[in-house]
């Protein structure tokens, strides 16, 4: 049916030309100088392509658009191909514009605009269709991952034309993966692999696979996976004051880090249980002393455990007497003052010694005055002897 319809339109076109040639020979000659003008088009898959063909000073000679299979789409304002996606936009003696909506990759190719002069003039426009890449998928991640494991994350996107660019990001910082491109018909499948040696610092880290493509003009496609890493605990003890004194309040905080979280923790003193539970209060991970005394001196240990292991930290508690601490502070202050005085005295002695040495050098140089101006060695010796002769007249005294 489609072939018959195409043949009818072609026959119609030929008959129309013959009639025009027979009736208006001069007009045909005027049209022979015309050339149809078209432009190549690029459209994203699923978008709309507008194909325009123009001529100048046309004398009602018909224009026609044909697809890459040489099927007539429109002859003037008459639709020839039954495709609901193809519509007439504008049809005049000087222009024929049609639109193709919901463009697919199969619509790509060379389209022909024909001007039915004698002979027929044609112009060709290439319609390029960009394949939109699909949202990327990340494979190879299992949750949770154990510390020390080696894993490979693979990001895959398909349907792009031309091939998409795939990039990896670790918490927004780009990292390099191994890229692989495979053709599948007119489109491409792009895969990028990222090999990781997992440690505890990777727990909670977001790995993002991002796809960039010319068809994604306003944004990009991306997928994110967050790593969950299980690891054995490690422990840190923090104290509320650096100089614990008798009678003061003190809190020791046990800060275990591990995944799964190691709860609860175990507090001990010197390898045994806590001795005074009235003054030593365990609240969750914290050990609180309401009022310190010398009997609290010792080594306190916090131990944390999860299914991957056990860890501990120790804190040696030394209680200071406030009076002894004050005397030690006073002694330190006095010692500091004495040190400053000694340092200042030494500096003064050094400055005075350098001053005296400089003046002594000047005196010795003046003893040989006159020898510097002598033209030769003999004259210098005579001048020097003469100076000694008058040494009594040039005595200098230090007061």
C-alpha cells in the first residue's frame, strides 16, 4: 500500500511538471536557476527535528521532502507517508518545513529536498540523532565490607551515541577507573571499573559514578553507593582536667571507635574491679570521680569489644596535693626570674668585652702610623724608627 501511494505521488509530481512545462515555458526557464537550500540537523533521541527547505524567487514550482529510504514525506502541503510523528509546519512556494517528533535512532540519515524544475534540483541535509545514555548502575558492592577486603566496583551505562564519558568520584574528589567501550548497533555501552583495598577510613565514604554526554546538556546522570566497612575497635581515653587534684571532680571518657559499635565498655583499675563505687560512677562509657583522693592513684583501663576483636586503652592517674602544687609553682616562678637575671648579666658582660676589645685594637694601629704612607720598605722602617724616637712625645693614657 505504501509503495503504491509513493508511486501515485511521484506520478502526480511528473504530471504536474509536464503540465507546467507545456503551459508556461518561460516560467520554467526562470525556475531553472533556483537551488534549494537546506541545513544539517542534530537532535537528541526523543526530541523533535525541524527540516526546512528554501528557494528564492520561486514561480510556484513544487518542493518535496524525502527520507533516507527515498520515501516521499511531503509533496508541497500534501502528506505522502502515513507517520503520525511527521507534521507540516510551513508550505509556500519558497519554503517547505516539516517536523519529526519523538525522533529515534532509526530516523538518522540523509534527507533530500527536491525542487521540480527541468531538470529537478536537489539538496541533502543529514539528520544526526544523539543517543541518550541510561542512568548508570554500580555493581560489585556487598554490605557490609570487612576491613582489608579487596573489592571491584563496576559502573555500566548503555544507549549512548556517541560513547559517553564515565567518571568516578570519592566524596566529590575524582578518582581514576579503568574504562571499557563496546558498540551495540548504533549505540555504545561504557563500563568503568574501580578496584579498592578497603580500610576503616572507607567506612561511610560515598563513591559516585557520573556519566557526561553531549545529549545531557543541562545535567548529568549519576549513581552513588556508600561503603559500610566493619572493623575491630580501637580505644582512646580523654580526661576532663590535665592536673587532677585532691577533692576535685574528674571525668574519664572512653571513646571506642569500631563498626559495629562496641557497646558496652568495661572499666577496671590495676587489673581488677573498681574499688569504690560510691565515688567512682560508671555511666555508659564515662568513669566519673566525684571527689578525688590519693587512694585513687593507679592505672585505669577501658576495654571495648565487637565481633571482630577487642581493644583497650590505659590511663595512669596521679593525684596532686594542692599545697604542694602551689609551692612547686612558686619555686618555678622564682627559678624563672633567676634565670632571666643571669641571662641579662651574661649579655651585659659580652657587650662590654667587645667594646673594650674594639678600643684596644685602635691604639695598637696608631703605633705604626706613618709607615702606611712610605713609598718603599726602607722608608717605612725609617719612619717607624722615627716614630719610636719620639715615642716619649706621643704617650697616651687610659683613665
